[in-house]
């Protein structure tokens, strides 16, 4: 029997299937991607020589401590110290870094250095470099210090008050009642009415230093007056001016104020009173007007002068302006016991005697009336007036219409004969 030969089984690959050897994995090389270089714009310029920088080594605790140990201790303290907030009146510590003419420049750890005036410094402690001082002011001019204690400042203020010695203080603020002062390391107060003789807006005085008179010293504050000092200075100046003046002296002045009893005039660098009775009723005065005046009276004890307007004496002009027995208009000045005073013009006043006034007739001050000149007294400066026209002319008088100057001439000619 023939043996049956087994044929190997043929495995057919399907159509489109790759050959077996294609499935053998082949080692592949990894391709490194090249970095994409950014394109430079037309404005950018490529550096010619590029200096390679060494990478900084990573810091650990040991290396950090090593670097910090190499920094100077003072510099290290300044790096760690933050600027402190400074307030007025605070006692602080600082180091003198340099000396100028009248100042010590002190480092107090703030954003700016402070200033210590030499006259406010304790000489024994300043030489050591490290100092303690009080902050007296903080402004655009810097921080100012003082080593004088509050007790010593208060003692000096009490002494200044007793001796009425002027002290200098700076106006640092205002409130409803007046001005806040700063003197060394003490606060003070000046009432609004005591800041000046002629007050200005509060802004005019801020951040300015003036001389004051101490009027009151309390535990942590003082009260002062600038007006009192100005009045004292003006009093001394006024005394010198008054001693140089004389009665009858003439000048031009300026009206500074008008009151019910007259007008004040600035003349000779002082103020004098022009009484209301010496101002013509027809003359209107206003503040700022220029007037010609003369001195009537000087009172050195009260430091006052009385003035009058410098104008022509109306009595000297009487003969050319008025005639006897003719009618003129006058103004009632005052009613007195024996008659009525009537002014023909300023400082030319005559009397209507009660015997010339009809019974029951009354007058009011300022009233305009018609009067007649009946007689005169040149030496005593008196005029006799009446309301009714004269009917009978006394014997020895010239007829109506004669000029008073002619009568004066005849009078003097008779005396000469």
C-alpha cells in the first residue's frame, strides 16, 4: 500500500496584505527638530558679537548666608529698616552725618534728613554722634529738631512774659478763634484780634515767623499777641513824630475812616481827628479823599492831634462878600438860651438874639432861613443878625448897601486920626 505524502499547507495572503518581512520592526533614528528662528524686522539689528552669559548657580541656604555675610552691617541695617512716620512733638533718635554753619544734619531713618539748630542742641551729647531730640516742625523746609526739654522752654516763656521780651514763633495753622503757633517744641495760640493792627486773610500769615509778646503760659501751651507788640512799636514811633510837629503846621492828608463825630486823617505818618464841627455841611468827605489840613492842637500825653481843614479864613473875606442890611440865606446851627446861631458859611456864624425872634417861632438845626446882617465885631468875630429887614438905621451908620470893607477902612482911618 502506497504511503500517502502530506503536502505542506500553503497559506495564501490576501490581496493587498504586505509581505511578512515588511512587518519586521526596524530600529528608527529620532530626528531632532531644529528651533525656528524668529525673523528680524527691518528695524531690528542683529548683534555682531554675542557674549555668552554664564548661568547663575542655584542658591541654597549656605550660599545665601555666605553672600549676606559679605555685606557691611550698616548697609544691611539700612536695607532692612523702613522709613518711620514722624510726628511733631515725638522724641526720636538719630545720627549726626554732617555739620553746616549753624545746623547739624541728622539721619533719623526717614525719607529725608532732619535739621538741628546749634542753639537748640545739647552740646555735651551732640559730640557723641548719636542724639535724641524732639521733632518741632515738619514742612516743605524739612524736619526740624530740638534737644531743649519742654520744661526749659516753658521756663523761658514764663521769663519772657514777666519781662515782656518779644519771642519769635511760626504760624503753622488756623482755627475759628485765631492762629496756631510753634515755638521750639511747644504749641501756642494767637487770637485773631491780636495778630495785626489791620487784619489780612489768614493765608497771608501761614508758615511765616513773627515776633510776639507772651500773654499767658500754660502747661503744654502758651498764648501770645502780635498786635500788642506792634502797638508798642507804633507808640514809640508816634511819640517821636508828635514831638517834631507844631501847632498850625499844614500838610496834605488822606481820609482813612469816617465816624459820627468826625473823620480820621492819615498825615505825618500818624492818624489825627478832623472833628465834625470843623467840616462844612456842604462838603462831602469819602475814604481815600486827599484833603489839606492844619494842626489845631497837639496832646503829647494822650498822643493825639486835632486837625482842621486848611482853607481861607472866612472872616478875612467878609468885607468883599457881604453887605450890611442886605438879605442872605443862612443855616441854623444851634438854638441857645439867648438866641439862635446861624451860619452864613463855614466858620462864619452869627447870632439872632431872642429879642429879634417873634414869640412862638421855633427853629430846627440845619434849617435854611433868610436873615439880615445888622452889625459886626471884627476883633471878637461876632455877627448880629435878624429875621426882618431893618426899618430904622441907627444914626452914625452908613446907608444900606455900603460894603463892609469900606466900613473897616473908615473905622481904621478914624482911629488913625
